C-alpha cells in the first residue's frame, strides 16, 4: 500500500465498514481531534445499539401485555429517544454524551430490576460499565472512569440485594424473565468481547503506525535497535562506509519561477524516485536538505560492497533527473559527490529525533558535490582507487576544496563488466 493509501485508511471513519451506521457514528464528531472522534464514534454506536435494543424490548413487553408492562414500555421508549439524541451532546464537550448515556442507562436498568426483580438478570448489564468506561471517556480521565465503574458496581450489588423476586413490583411471566436473563447475559458478554477486541486492535494499529513511522525516518537496523533498547543511545563509529551528496543545479531559481505547487510536485517526484533507487540498491537515505539528498551505504549494517552499491545508484541519477525534468517541462541537472572512509553515525534529539552522520568523509562528499560539475558525479581518490577495476572514471585533476585544500578528483562515468567492457 502506498503512503497515501496508508494515511487514507488510518484516517477513515472507524465504523465505515458498517455502511449506513457509520453516518450515525460520525454525527457531532466534526471539529474534534482524530483520537477524540474515534471515541465519540464509539459512544454514538453504543447509543444506537441501546436505541435499537430499547425499541425491541418495548415491543416485547407490549406483546406480553401492554396493561401489565406499560411502565416498562414507556421507559424503553424514553431511553430510545435519549439514546438517539446523544450526538447532540457532543456540542457541549467530548464527555457530555458519555455521561448522559451512562446516567440514562443506569437509571433505566435500576427501574427495570425494581419492577421485575433480580431474577430478570437485567442488573448484569451494569458489568458493561467496567469494559466501556475508558473507551467512552478516554484513558486521560482515570478518576471519572473509575467513578463510573464504581457506580455501576454499587448499582449492580444493590439491585441484587434490594429486589429479590418477592419484592418485584410486577409478577412477570417466567418465560419473559428467562428471556431477559439470557439476553442480558448475551449482551454483556458480546459488548465486553467487542470492547476488548477493539482495544487490542487499536493497540496493534498504533504499534504498526509507530513501526511505519520509525521505518520512514530511520534505517531498518537502527529502528530495530531503538525498539529493542529505547533507552540506549545510538552512537556508532564506522570504520569504512560510503557517502553520497546530490544537489539540483538551478533549483532555487526555478522554484521562484514555477511557484510552490509545481515546485513541491517536482521535488516530491524526484525524491520519491531517489528513495526507490536507494531501496533497490541497499542504500540508506539519511535526509533531504531542500533540494539536496544525502545517502549512505555500509553504515547501519555491514556491506562489503557498499561503495559499489552507492556508485551504481549514483550513475542512474542524472538520467532519472533528466527524464523527470522533461516530464515536468523544466530543465534541471544533478550534481553529485561521493566519498568513502570512516565516519560517525547516531540518533540526535529526543522529541523530534533524527539519524545523522558526521566526520571528514561526510564533509568531503559534501564538498565534492558543491565543487562538482552539472550532470557529473565527482568522487575522491579513495573512491577511484577502490572502484577503478569495475567502473570507468574520467580524471578531473586537482581542485581547491574549501576547508580541505587541494584534492585530486575523478568523474564517475559508468560500470564495466568483468572484462573491463562498459555495461
């Protein structure tokens, strides 16, 4: 799935799969943060379920005898109306609907047990409060959720001891009582299972999103180290690695000409294609700096052929940029620099951390790029020495490099096969 597809799935309504129900689930949630919208959607769906069950119970009680069970029919109708109005409470704040629904349900359940006695099993529904309190109030409201659970427990115990069959106000049909007990037990078990399943699903989704985020900003090996030992500092000295810097010649001036929308679209296309090439060659992208691109090989994991991997990728970049530029109706060329040798790598920052590389090798690669030629890949003597048997180079000679002095450089041209012929 693409990044945009992942985001769309992540931001989709929680109950979209339920079709028409999803429209009710989203009522009143607009304007709240995504996490709050999800919680309010759960409240709305619970309210809808209560409305449906209340309507069913009203019909059942009426079928057993309107004259006998009229108070129960009326209370179910009132509870159904309150439940359907729950989304309006979201206009007050993000917990008003949950409190309204819990209050109405608690009062109604106690009324039913008082009328029918505890043999009806209706008091079992209070146990649901223990499962749904955090789902409808949020984990940030620990005291309020604990209070809701405590009240449910007190009402459950009180209903059992205060209303044995002998104290029931209505001499209910035994068949009705049996059906009520079964339905209360089934409802309680089902809702608890759904809430627990939802909690595990959300936890798995959050973990997957975190893993995806880490994979997008860190090399895989570093992400795994961070997940295994989050308190450890990632700081490595790498004895031999390779570094690639690239820059788009004339991009700054072009950006002023074509405007923000086309600039972002162009840069997004180029960087996306660079990322795909990096992944295909086992090269690790470190970061982009404006229109600059920094990638390394042999840093987070051993790669005996790290320099050849980076060189192969670099050789594809000039033609790729030319094709993308033509497709966008602009004229851009890339300038690149490659160096190899020791460097340091690690994670810096705590809240917004990043993985970066430092050292003379990194500085040299940057200078080779900035002192390079449009459309060319400029490399150091060490790169030429390591790859001269398998790649074709053109000698550029010595150049004056700021902060380094005079450096002998080469232009990487193409790869050869085992017999020295160009590929």
